[in-house]
C-alpha cells in the first residue's frame, strides 16, 4: 500500500498553516469546518489504500499487466506528490474554501470516471486526474482547520482530525476489500461520490472563505511542472523498462526527461520568489538528515507494502477483505503508541529514536521475506506486521518533531510541507524501482522453475506471454490438472522470490535511513538562519 494512513507532518501542517493570521471563523461554523476537513481528507486516505487491495480484481477484469496495474497506483500518486505543495499555495492565493471545493469536485468526477473505465488505459488517465484533485483536496482540508481555529483551539481540532484519520486508515482497506469481494472493484471508486457530495454541501453552506498570509508571494508554477516531469520521467522508465527493455528509445527518453526535469527544478528553486523547496533549508543538518531518512524509509514502506496485498490475494489465496485487514495491527500499533513516541525526543534527543526506529523496521521487512507459498498469516506475516508497526511508531513522531525543531516557527509550515511531499515522492519512486526488481527476479525464478519441472516448449512459450502479469498469469489452456497445478505453483513461487528481493531491499533502505540519522541528525546547531531562495 503506497501510503498507509497519514503521511508524516500532516498534523504540523495544520498547526502552522495559519500561524500568521487570526481566525475569523464563527463558532457555529467550526464543527462544520472540521467535519468537511475530516470527510474530505478521508476520501484521499481511503483511496490511497483501497486501490491496492482492488488491484488483483482490476488486473483480472481489465486484462491488465502487472506494470499497467502499477500505473493505476502511480498515475494518482505521482501527480499528488508533485502538485501537493502548489495545491496548498493555490488555496492561499485564490481562497482555501474555493480550492478545496474544486479539489473535491475533481476527485468525485474522476472517481466516477475510474468506475466507468472500460479498459486499463482509461482507468490510468482517470486516476491521474484524481491525483490532481487530491493535490488540491489534501492540503485544502488541512488549511481549512488552520484557518478556522485559533492557536489555543487548534490542538483539540488536530486531535479530533487525527483520531478520525486513524479510524479511516483502519477501515478503508477492509471496506475496499469487502466491496471487491461482494460487489465490484468499481465501488472502491464510487464510494467517493456520496462522501464528496456531503463535503460539498457542508462547504457551500457552512465553511467561510479564507486566504493565506503568503497570498501575494507568487506561485511556483515552473517548480511544480519540472518536479512532475523529473519524477514522472524516472517513474516511466522503471515501470516500462521490464517490458520495453532498457535500450528502448522511449525508456531512454524518459530517463532524459527525468534528469533534465530534476536539474531544472533545482535551478528554478534557486531563483523562485516563493519556491516549493527553499534550498536554504537543506543546509540545516537536522532538516536535511530528517528528509533523507524520510526518503529512504518511506521508499521502503511504500515500495515494499505495495506488493503485500498482491502476495496475500494472488499467491496466498486470501480474500480482498482479509488482505485489507492484514495490516490492521500495524495501524493499531501506530495509533496506540503515538503519544508515547511523541515524548521520545524530549527524553533522549532526536538521534536515538531515529536510529532505533528504522532499525526495528528493517527487522520487520526481513521477517516479511521469510514466508513462502501457503504460509499462515498468524505465524508467517503477523510477526512482520507487528515488528514493522513498532519500528514506524518509534520513528514517525520523533521524525515530525525533528523536522519542526530544525527550523524557526516562520518556516515550520514550509518545512512540514516539504517533508510531507518527500514521503509521498519516495513511495512513488520506490514502487517503480521495486517493480523493475520484482520483474527481474520473477522472470529468472519462473524460467528456472519451468526448467526444473520439465515444462514443454508450448507451455514455456505461453507463459512467456503471460509473465508481464506476474502472479496474475493465466494458466496454459488444454493441460491436465497435475501440470496446471505445477505451473501455478511455479508462478506463485516465482512471485515470492521477487517479493523476497523487494522486502530485503526495503530492509536495506531502512538500515540506510537509520545510518543517515546517526551521521546527520544531532550534529551542529538545531536551527540556523535560512535564505528561502538560496
């Protein structure tokens, strides 16, 4: 699952989003504002997890390859990550209520388009538009709270929003799995429509308009476009390379676009009046260290757990509902330990928890690599889920605190937004890169498995055309039951071989994130003056 629950620094985006202005929201409107923000952000949270559970059904129904299924997730996540910061700036400039409502409307209409998609290409296009809506919706929901509640009331509002977000994170995958099992995968998207109508009604009737203090600072449009091109070029190359080959002119062109876009983004950010990424922040040791940790650890989390529901459903034979519930212990541990983890920086400083937490998470990823085909959830996967949840619980609150403490209060909102976007971009990149690793390991293991079982040339040729579907490969027609069972076993074991590679890579990234905390966090001054443009 590319994004489980809230991304880091969501709460601090609310806390600091309106620091420079006093709330003028009437008391009678405040509960309605909170309700709109909760339901609106819940749509995005649910969508970030439900789709992964629905992917096997989508792949089978639309006859999609595994790489096209990746695009179903990546087209949404790519535009959400790249446009998230500019979406928040649009709300400051043109009105938070207005941009939030536009985002909800785009999200709802594109959700209908997702459900009506007749083929995977239409679904991918609709998901991309949905990502644009999410980029307006997600920061808009947080900005509504920051604008409506004065600082002395904001803490309680944040607590309420966070509590409901935790419930959403827990219920979303299970609800999505139930809809897939008992109705259709299309309802994983249609469920957004009644929620969107409710949010739009509340927003229209009860939410006052507000603008940000930075409304006159200008929009970093070129930064947003170049960030999208840089991220998108790299993602396209890694997703398409397993089928087109690394020598394909399209793949090489995509890599070139990614490189040029990334370099152009850095150049533009150095000169922009109001940059998406103030490069001066990166000179602060704790801030740069925390964001490097975020990049590595959330790449491991998003990239690794993308393949977990596919393993549970296509290989282990679990229902979509059961697969959606498989990560509930992870979410409950994160929720239960959040208060305790929030005190760790005060007691031990930032470095120790940010070394220990990712190290524990690395052990969890290693445990995910242990179970084989036919493994029991309780003895095979639950220990990994619990250990990973513990590691992330130890990490997330200290990570957020470190990001906020690294800069002064005037830049706290910018710093939290950057860290939030980094976590989402990390997952986008990792799903693409890990998909290429999975394809390589799957192909090698399947070729070896077919050779060992003495598969005929006809069976091998048939599966050569099916290998792009990974564990969703269709069995060869006209073979006896014993041969079909052997081929199915070979396909399942090949996916597990790739899954193990992915999880061990995730463990390696988690270890590197712990090492980055050890080397970079807690050294030098906690904060220093920042030139936002340089």
